[in-house]
C-alpha cells in the first residue's frame, strides 16, 4: 500500500494529468498582474512573462501577457505622451510576434485594438487610430462574436469620442451594456484566458446611466 | 527498508529544492544603473528584474553551467556563462546601447517632411488640407515652407534661387514628369495630384540623397497611402465643380475610383477677373488606385490618373487692342506601379515603373504649338541592414523620354522638332550611425544621358550630430546634375548637364507635436546653365552651357502647438541672395521670380464647441526685379512688395460613421492690388518705347466653397 502511494506520488511529480508547471506559474502570475498597481510591479511581471515566453515557444499566452503588462503600466503610471508611445511600442513588438503565431486568436486583435486606442494621446490622432482600432475589432468579432472585450472597447472608444464625431455616452451605452451582459454570464474558457475589462466597463456604463437622469 | 526509502525521498526532495542565489547589478557603459532589465537563465523561467538601483537577485534550482542573459529595450543583449555549482557572488552586467533606436539621430539637413512618424517632420499630412492659402494643392502648401518663393503668378515650387524646372517630383520613388497642369503665360498653375492620396510628403530643399537625380534645386517626395481602411463613398461639391469617389476594401486589397469635373465659368461671371477669359478653365479627371498586400507582407501599389483640360483667354500685348489670344488644350495620363517586399529580414527591395503621356496644344493667336511627350521610368532599389546602425542602399533607374513638337505658324507652315533620350542612372549610398548621436551618409550617383551622350558622377555626403534630447546639428554637401530642358534639347543636343553644388548646415530643436525650431544656412553654386540669344522665329539660338550663378541664404522655421490650447501656428522667414546668368540674360542678375525676403505665418485654431477650424495664412515678400527694356540696365527695376492674407474655415460633421467637411476659403481678403511682375510688349511703339504690362493674379479675391461628403 505504501509502495502504491509512493509510486503515485512520484508519478504525480512528472505526470501531465495534474496542472503543469507552466500552467501553475502562468496562473499565479496572471493573478498577480491583476492585483498589481505600480509600473515597477507590472514591468517585473512583463519580464517574468517574457522569460516564460522564451521557453514555451509554442504558446501564445506568455507573449500576450508580456504585451498586456506593458499596456497596463499606462493605466497606473503618469506618463507623458512620448513615454506612453514608447510603452506602446514595446507592447506592439509583442503583438507583431503574436500575429505570426496566433493568427486565429481573437484576443490578439482585441489587444491590438486597445493599443491603437491608447495611441490617441491627443485629438488629432483620434481619426487615424479609431479607424485602425475598429478594423481590428471587426476582425476579432469575425473570429468570436461573443467576446465581451470587443463591445467594451467599442463602447469605450465611442464614450471618449466627441458627440459631433459620432461618439458620446448615449451611443456608447448599448455597447457597454452588451459587454456587461456577456461579462456577467460568460465563464472563462480556461484559467489562462484573459478576463480584463469588466471593471472599467462597469465604470463607464455607470457614467452613461447617470447621464440620463 | 521503510526508513531507507523515506530518507531517500527526503534526500531527493531536498535536492530538488537546492537553491542557488544569483545577484548583481546592471549598469550602462557610463556606470548608471538601469532599472527594469530582464535577467534570467537561458531556457528557464528563473530570473528577475533589476530595481531602481540596477540591483537584481533571484534563486534557482538549476545546477551546472548555465547561460545568464540580460535584455532591455534599446540595449544589446548581454550573455555570459556561469557555473551554478560555484556561483559568483556578484555579477556585474554592463549593457551597451543599440544604435538603431527610435530616438537615434536622423539626417535632416534640407528636408522638410509632412509625415506622421518622421524626425524630419515639421508638418503633418492633414496640414496640407487645412493651410488657408493652399486650396488643397500640395505644392501651394509646400510654399509655406522655408526656402521657397511667394511668386503667386507661377504657382510652381521655386526653391532656394532655383527656377521651377529645377524641382523634381517623385511618387513612391518613381518620377512624376508632369507634376503641374500646363503653364500658360500670366496664369498660375497648380499641382496635378490630390493631397488625399498621400500619407507622407518630404520636401527636400537641398543636400538630398544620391537616390535622386535630375534635380538641381529640390525634390518633392510623395508617399501614397497603403491599403484603404474601409469602404467609403465620397461626393465633393465645390464652387468650381464636383468630384465623386468610391473605395472598396477587401481582406488584402483595396480599390478606389474617382472622377471629377471642373468649370471656372461661374467665377468669371461673378468676379472681376484681371484676365479677359474667352473660355475659362474646364477640366475633367479620373483616377484609379489599387493596393494589394501579399502573404509575405509585400505591397503592390497601382495608381493611374488621366485628365483633360481646355481654356483660352486674351492678354494685353501692348501692340493692339485685342491683345494676344492664348489657348490651351491638353490631356495627360500618368501611371505609377510599384512593389516592395523583402528577400530576407535584413534585405528589402523596391521595384516600379511610372509613365507620363501628355498631349498639349498651345495656341498663341494664329500660331499652334502641339507637343507630345512620353516619359517612362523603371526603377529598382535594394536596402540592406548590414548591422546595427549600418545600412546600405543601391539601385538603378532608366528613364526614357520621347518628345515631339509641331509648330504651325499663321501661314500654315509646319516646323517639327523632336528628340529621344534614355537616361540611365545608378546609385549607392551608405548610412552609418557610429552611435545614437553621430550619423553619416556618404553616397555616389552616376548618370548617362543618351541625347547629349554625356556621363556625370555626383558624390553626396550628409551628417548629423545629436546635441541634446530633441536637438541636433546636420550638414550636407552634394553635386547635382540635370539634363537640359526639352525646350532646348529639341533645338540642340550638343549640350552638357547643368550642374549645382549644395552646402547646407542646419540646426533643429524641439518636436513637431509641441514646439519646433529649425534654422538652415546654405550656399549653392550653379554651373553650365543653358544660355542663348533669341534668333529666327523668336526661337532660342546659339544654345550653350555658358551660364553660372550662386545662391546663398538663411531659412528659419518656428512651429508652436503648445503655448495656446487649440492654437497651432508656424512662422517662416527666408532670406536669399542669388544671381545667375542663364537663358537670354546678358549678364549675371537676380531672376524675376526672386524676392530677397519671404515671410509667412500660418495659423489654425480649433473651436471645439462648433467643431470648426479657423485658419489664416499671411505671406509677404519684398519686391522682385524685372527688366525694363526702355532702360540700358538689365533687371534694374523692382516691383512693389507683395502681400496676401488668406482665411479659411473647415466645419467638420458626421454622416453615418464618416467625417464630412464644409470648407470655405478666401484668398487675398484685404484685396491688395499686387502687381507681381511686368512683361514688356513684344514690339516697340512709334516712339521706340516698349510698353510694360503688369502681371496680376487672375482673381483679386478668390472665394472657394466646398462641401466634402463621405459616407
């Protein structure tokens, strides 16, 4: 009996039936990432994901999270527009690599759309990058129409676009609402799948609802 | 047995977690700590990031010889083998900067760009539309750049003392032989190509790269848009005509069709024209643009545009009441096909063919001049990324020119003039960045023109020195050649290349998105310019390369988009001192299109509340020399100073998910009666005096209204 237990225990050490080291490490770091709120923590995590990506050459998620960490820095650090673009250039480099390895992955197009939207650091850039962002989101929608981040990013861009250019809270509301509905009901396909967006989506939706009253 | 197993197990697990700690510091070559560096053991997850003091520390369960790697954006990757069985106490990592980074020095001397991502940018593509005096003409917008002449009676680019023919226009690296509509006496012309086709414009006023030949003074480089982003239908209704376009986007390609019709008759009815129009300008045009992206990310661009135009007017000749009747009918077809792709990650190429075919008929009273010109250029260029900071470009071009002119005089006599030329050119150019702060660009160009059976060799050199975060010094030197103009070659082919030598020094500080200052000084000499005397039938005779000249000056540019919110303005001042002997000049003189001082201010203010942009452009220049044949001295008279204030308004609104624009502009709001130059009558009167006929702009005030709808 003891031998049996022992051999089971030894088997567990090497077996794939149990979560792999890759999945464990990724899941832990992804969780850490969502809780990080400083540029330094996020840069360290970007490096961590980069290290994993260097080893796991056939997996797209580590590259994706490397890019996303670089993007996430922008939400928490006060950056000048030049620094913002530099940060986005780093993310773009990873996204370009993602397009080579995961062409059919809707999340890649969604992340690309987010990067384009963040490039709108002044109103003169709005036209160009809104168009590019919409193009990327259309592609994502073709691959998976049920991804809530598509509608969240569409809604967010509409929210921030001036009314006279076809934007505004009223037009953003149905998009954000649709995103919120999917965020609420949908379960992540696996533990490494991206889950970001619902918090900010709710924030924006709240502002849209407040507008009406 | 049991205990042995347990001990063995404990031993195994302790082995598995036997940890080695690695630590150290990451610094630059000058010893400053670098935070955020990724330090790790190659092929493992184990590693850490350096902190704000450049210090890192991590533990690993790996053993033996491992590769320690450090990577950071903008720096070369660092690697070193370490033995984890005897781990080093402290690893010092010195990272070396890579040279090819975005903020590395760029050679900017003499180039003024309107592009999104270029260091030489002083404008952005949209500026061409919103500049008040430009009226949607790329060339007119470039005339607000330093180094150009205000000369509004011409309409073409006159750069740093050079005549209009000394500027060459390139589209996607291929020559556009006829960038302007036909020029007739007293009437200004404008650029042929719609600004909406281009996402980048590079205006080089001197010292340009060995890739470009056949331009003594300047090259204007237009880069067309890539694949259209989406389906659009556009309708433009303008006070001078209308235009329609349709764009269709597919997965890897896009196609745009557009056509337009223009008629200036209503203007001549409403406004008083300085020109006695018999048949105001009427023109039609059509354009096809096709883009295709290959699987390997290669891009094919195809562009064909055709236009037809007709006009006639009477202009005083100082001889009789009726004056000189000028008429012009012409059609032009321009096509441009290019393809760019890469052989490998380090080697890319561009290949293309462009052609211009033009049939132009000019009538001067009863005389008729029919000109047919064909220009075909093929080009091939290769760019190698040799190593970090070293780039090598080389290429060839062949330009075929066939020219035929028939002159039919009032008695029906026909004179035929023609020539054929094959110009073969080749260039090689290196760009070497010694560090992020110093770059040089040596180049060499060689050309052979069959019509004159001559060779030329043109060395070029440019350098740039970064002096601060956003400031740099640049310099350029070069020899530039140009085959004599068709007007001379049709008469005489025993000629040589005209030649210019440029020296440019430039200082730039700031950024186009905030504040930018540019100062350039230049010195230019001209050699072998074509000279002639008027002979039989008023045609040039005794054509020789006997002319020479010089031009030197200072160009200043200041742009500020930061100081006042929503307000963007730029100021240009150019001083020039130039003299040349060419054409039929009896002696060295300042040409008639030169003002020594040119000053312009362009301003734009965005009013968010009404989503409207208000713009103004003010240009002033001192008087230009002109020749009064009644005096002994050549070119000794000076016109009155010139000034123009133009205003415009663009209101942006939304139809469906596309922007539409309502546009209004008024040129010369103040109604200055600018006498631009004077033209002597062709025959002296009974007293032996020549009459001087002032040349003015067609319309004193030009009002333009346009509604540009897209959906």
